[in-house]
C-alpha cells in the first residue's frame, strides 16, 4: 500500500514539473505601437481565455500597455512603455470630455492599482506624444517583472 501511495505522489510531482517546464511559448512583444483601444480589449480577452503568457520585452506604446493587466503578462526591466491619454483616431483632435473619461477608465482598468493611479493622475493628461517609462519603473508601479 505504501509503495502505491509513494508512486502516486511521484506521478503528481512529475505532472506538476512537466506543467512548469513545458509551458506553451509566450507571445513576445518587441515593437507594438498600440492602436485602437476597443480592438485591444477584444485581443486581451482572447489572450486571457487562452491563458497566453505575454512578455513585454521591447517597445510597447499606447493601447499595447493594457497587456500589462493580463494574469500571465510580465515586463522586462529594459522594456520601454509609452503612455498617453485616449484620443481621437485623427491626430490632434480631442475626444469629448465624456468619451475621454470613459476610455481613460477602460485603459486604466487594465493596469495594476499603482500604475492605474499614476496613469489617471499623470499620463492620461498627455494626448499628443507619450510619456515613456522603463519596464523597471513599471514594475515599481506594480507590473509583474519578467525574470
């Protein structure tokens, strides 16, 4: 009886080790300029449902930064993240105050609490250009760091 219990324990340990070491490849972000926030929300939901690991290792601007909120996302210390507030599809044209608040909230909802607070108080006020921070700075604001 003891031999079967020990063998069962080893099988479970082996399965856990296999799950850890043989994870599907991550989606690596090296140069993502962002794009439409609504389209990014749909992409994020697909990545969440598929339990896809996402590693931000290079440049990630605008709506790309929303990937930080995925449960299996991490940011390399050397990554460069560009933040700005929501804007019209036409560069230089502002959104209405209601739309600006709504889309700011959508974006912020994908960030960890400290990064969300910084975005809402500081970064979203920039609507032309971006405020760039490093992955190390994002990690200090609550983003998960890649090893």
